[in-house]
C-alpha cells in the first residue's frame, strides 16, 4: 500500500500500554440492553482495499467533517493488514482527541478491543471493552459473552465462567446451547465461537451461584 505517508511515523510514537491484569467491573445479574450504536464497525466510506484506504487518509488529512470515523476505520484496516503498531497509534490519537463524553467514544473502544483481540492481545482487548462500558447506564447484551471470551483467552478462567453465567441468567434459552452461537454471534469467527464453547463447557460443569 502506498497511501500511508510520514504522518504515521509520528503516530508510531503514540502507542498505548495496558496493565497485564485488567480489572473487571462487578458482574451484574442481567444484561438485557441492546447496544447497536456502540457494538458495530465504524464506517466512514463503504468498502475495502487500497483505494478506499487512500480516500480515508485524504479525509483525515483534510480534517473533514467525518475524519473521526475515517480514523477509526483506517485504524482497523491497518491492524487487520498486519500494521499493528501504526493501527494502535492511530486509535490512540483518535481517543486522545475525542471528548470524554463523545457519543462515538464507546464504539471506538469496542472496535479497538476486537482488533486487539484478533491481533492476539486479549489483555489489551479487555481493557478497551471495559472502557466501552464505563460511565453508561446501559447493561449491554454484548458484554457477558465478549468479556468471557477475552478472559478465557487471557487464562482468567474462573472470571470467564462468571461472565458467561451472566449471559445465561439474562437469556437462559439462548446461552444454554452452543449450537445457537452462530445465530447469536454471527460476526464472530469460528475460532472465537469455539473458544466460547470451552467457556460454556466449564460453566456447565460448575455453574456459579448468584449472587
């Protein structure tokens, strides 16, 4: 790709660090809230590939009206293409620039978390997913299975089971059968659903009580 010019040399200095053992919020009993505005990819320009990425960079360089969306989309593209350091730097730059109560902020954290998870950084992913929930009154339905996935991959198995149990309490018929995972989690990969099946198996073997 030829579009990423020296602007990213500066971005490379902005990497964020995360504690290796991210502190989790207290598990609630139920997580019924839809959170479609947050738990979705951020898209400024539809499509993929070098041409789209070049147009995203132009939006950013021109400080256009939807430059924040362009930064988020380009950061994801960078991380997915193996440019993890530059993608992380762009995410960090974007989050540093967004106001604390910006409506888009939680969605950036959610997306960044998935990009970190898929880059093999479950601890860093957990930090972003927790930030996506902070300061909000909602109890989003995506939280229990997502945190369970990240915690299991981070070898925090007991905590993962506790979060999976919250999903079961919320929707018992949905989360009692891994055969429903493709329907419940259509945007997850087969490997991610297989990992959650491991969490399910551990939960079924020893379901925690509430509270």
